[in-house]
C-alpha cells in the first residue's frame, strides 16, 4: 500500500508510507483522517486481499458493491457513482512483440471529494507514471482528486496509442509475408493477431462513452469546468486509438481474405498440374493397354516397325500435350 498526500495550492506532495503490513495500513489511515482543507490523498493498492480493503473502505465510505468490483478481476470498462464517490474501471494493456501478444491488466479508481483510491491487477503499473507526471507539473494538483484521475487516464490512453502503433507495424510485416512469392500459409498468424486486436478492442471501445460523460455529476462544477479541457484531450486521443483499432480489425479481415484466396489459388494450381500430368500419362497408358491385351490376331504385332512406331506415337502425343499445357499455364 502506498499513500501520497497532495497540497492543492502549492502542488507539494508527501509520500506517507509504502508497505503491506498492518502498521503501514494504520499509518495510511491515520494520515487520511488528518487531511487538512487544501489536501487530498491518493492511496495505491496492488492485488489487494479482502481484508486489506475493509478498514479503508469504511474510512472512505465505499459501497460494498464497489469493493467487490475492486477485488474481482475481469471487470468491463465502466463508470458508476456511489453517492459522492465516482468509480471508474478500465483495462491496462501493452503489446509484447517477442510473444506477439497483447497483455492486459485492470485498474479500478475511486474518486471522492478528498481522496483517490486505485486498485491494480496486473504487472504494468500506470499509476507510477501518473504520479511522476503530477510531480513534474505543480499546477495540476489544484484540480484536486480529478488531477489524479486525469493523470492515470492520460497514461493508460497513451499506452493504448503505443500498443496500436506496434500492432500496426506487426500487421504490415504480416502483409509483406502474405503477399510475398513464397507459398507459406500465414492463416494461423493472422488469426492470432486478430485475436489480440479483438482483446485490444474490448479494452478501448467501452472506455469511449466512459470518458465522454466522466465529469457529469461531479460535485465541484467550477473545478470540473476548469479541468474539462484536459479530459477532452484524453478523450480525443482515445477516439483516435479506437478508430485505429477498428481499422486494424478491418485490415486483418482483408489480409485473411487475401490469404485464403491465395491458398485457394495454390490448390487450384496443384490440381491443374496433377490433371495435366494425368492427361499426359493417359496417352501412353492407353496405347500400352491396347497392345498388352494379348489377343492372338492383332494388327501390327508382326510388323518390324510396330514397336518404334508405338513408342514414337506415345512420345509425340505426350510431348504435344505437355506443350499445350505449358502454353495454357497448367504446367
């Protein structure tokens, strides 16, 4: 557990305690109770157990359903209000190029009048970068807890944009392989990337309406109106990323269709080659079959030039068929 206390006017921050033991929890709770008029606290938890949230939930006045959402992973991006507390659930994600996979985590934010509580599930920590940005810009804490909400959303949405750019580069490399001269079936790779883009889309698309109405119902409307341009900027970045994700999904559908068409073409080429060679070998097979019937009275059996003529006929017919098939592109 970590708690940072910000002084709104000066932008000064104070880290109270970092740890998971009971003593650290008591110190954090004590500091939150002692908040002065111009201060607000930001408590950060990682994969908390149920007991770790009990005292904190009682102090902050969190609704029981909100606590359940924070403890259980697998939440869909959403926004809910519990009295004067705003709860925002979102997904964190990043693209791992070595594994060609989108890794996801979850983050739950509770924004009250004098505090922010973030509960994280997963290895990537956007709250650390958000805290660094708040420390670098002393003017942001004047917006109170909304400043923390903006900083976290800004970091998460920036990560979405970076992941989208990486997936775009991977898709372009996959396109080059699909349309190369080599006869390699990349259908499995396409489906794998499409599955990752679908997971990406499930994180981004539900967050768009969440950001759109995020400041509605905020108690301090004067402060909300001042911070609104910052949230509009984040929403604009998210809209661009959401458009990019939809484009990636459509491009993957097109690449998949092209790959399937190429596989069909390869199969047709193989069938034409097999049919052409079957037709070529059918002529000598027919001639040899006729003269292998072993009837006693057959023409040309006693003729001196019968054998070379038959062989010549088979070779000539096969050669003419081979030439015709080559000219028609079957061989």
